[in-house]
C-alpha cells in the first residue's frame, strides 16, 4: 500500500509517454493529425455530429455562449452547486449568471426552479452534469423550447455519461467537455465543444482558429481568436480514450466497493443514483454530519479528501453586481455543509479502499487508529 492515498490521480502510463514522444519526434507539435484523430474519436464516442477541441473546459463554455450571441444585457441560468467556471464563463461574456438551487439527492439543477428564474433577459440555461451524473435533460429541454432559450451543457465532468442512452453534451445547442487533470480522462489542460448544428459547428471553427478555416492563410474572413489545442495534448487524449472503458469500469467498481464496506455505517450516506443517468462516478462522494472534522481525521492518516463545491452564490467573487440569485437556495448549501469526496482514482487498490473505510469506521466509533 502507498504511504499516501491521493484524493485523485490521473490514469497515465507508457501509452501517453509513447504518444508524447511520437509527437515531439514528428516535429509537428501544434494542432495536426492527432488532433483530427482525437476529434473523430470523440464524435464516435459521444454521437455528437460535430466536435472541435478547446484549450480547456472554461473556454469551451465561453466560446459556446459567445457563439450563441450571449452578451451584456442577457442572463444565463446556472445551478448554484457547480465548479466556479460554469458561472465565470457567463461573466466573461458580460452576461449575468442567475443561480438556482439543485436537487438535494443528486446535486443537479432542479428543473422546477428554472421557470421561476426566467425573466425577459434570460437567453440560456446551463445544466451541469455534476459529479458524472446527468441532469434532467427532458424537463430542461422542454422548458428551453417553451421559452425559446438556448442550452449550453456543462459536461466538464461528463465524459462517458449518458442520459436515457444518449451521451451528455449532445442535447443542447452546445455541450462542453473538460480534460483537466482531475477528469475521467485528461490531457492536462484541454476541452471540447460538441454540437449537432452545422452552422454553430462552422462558427466555432472560425472562432477558434483566428477567424479562418485553414491554418497558414493570412486572410481572415471573420473575427476569431486562438482557442486551439496541441497535438501533444491530443496524443495524450488518444491514449486516454483507449483506456476510457477500463477507467470507467474501475471507477464504478471502486465506488461499489466503498458502498459495500460502508453500508453498515449509519453516519454515512451516499448520494442518490438517478436511474435515468448512466453515471460515471467522477468522485466517490459521501454525506456526513461534519465533513471538515472527518476530512481532518482522514488527512491525518494520509488519506486525500476534498470538501464539496462551495455554493456559488456565496463565493466571495460574486456579488449583486455580477450575478443574481433566484429563489431560496438550501440544497446547494447543505451539499457543501455535508459532502466529502473520498479517494476516487481509478487505480485505487482494494486494500486502500479497505483502509479508507476502516479509518471512517474508527472515526465514528471514536477509537484511535495509529496513523501510518
Ligand atoms: C463542472 C465544471 N465546469 C467547468 C470546468 C472547467 O474546466 P477546465 O478546468 O478545463 O477549464 C470544470 C473543471 O475544472 C468543472 O468541473
């Protein structure tokens, strides 16, 4: 057993090293053949008609919002329980994020709270598939249709996740993936923009490549920017995609084992699984009375843990000037107050999971276990 059990670590190996070596040897390190191949593989995996790469998930969301025409006077509805970037991508466009509460059991946006949040300024909804579990897309699509709103899905944590058999990120006008180091598969930094709309797909190609479709030309028909990735990252992405099924299986197996070992511990509950979603446990999450105290206890035993996301409406960077809160927000606050993410790597070993669960049992039994 390792001396420290990390909260998360990427699942990297010789295959990624081989890819990076090959790219460096080839002399072509910006976007090239591997990026094209990575895109093709993402199309095949997600079923989206069009995929293009982005520098990271945050800028993928920003590009998507921008291409849908979101601007200063607009509002975008965002769940209050998510990583900050869902909301800051909205702020980057000049628009106002409007925070609504989430489901107490799944932490995904509550569709019934979306409609009361809609004003004349509302232009889009951003469902987030939080912790690798799909948001209630049927209801969200229905609301968007009735109110003529755009949808940008934040599927940063959602690779491999589907809703009623369809990959997340393919329901809205755009869907965005992240390949940050803590994601199910990673390229270090990286992201992807998914859409089924040929016009939006083409607009994104111009946007991300300095306003032109071909590289090397100095004639720029449109205004565009540099939102490209590199073949070094795409090569890593290809190696990671080869392992996705294996990673997902291990993550599911690990979570199942945690659930089994902690089933008798009354002080620990696991969040609810939504049967409409084919979930990939992005994190192994538990709910306890005092996650700070339990977290400190586990950290002292060299077990890496993480608190849940801090409610966005309480973030010090947000205030009445650049955001708005709709309705009462309780579940997002409760999730933060009680949630704890346990070690969640795909490569966790059985004895490590046993060790973590034994430590949790000791904590609740009030007994002392010597730290390693
Ligand atoms: C829900 C969510 N949205 C957006 C992002 C932003 O992605 P990135 O870190 O690639 O910019 C992340 C992850 O970091 C995330 O978890």
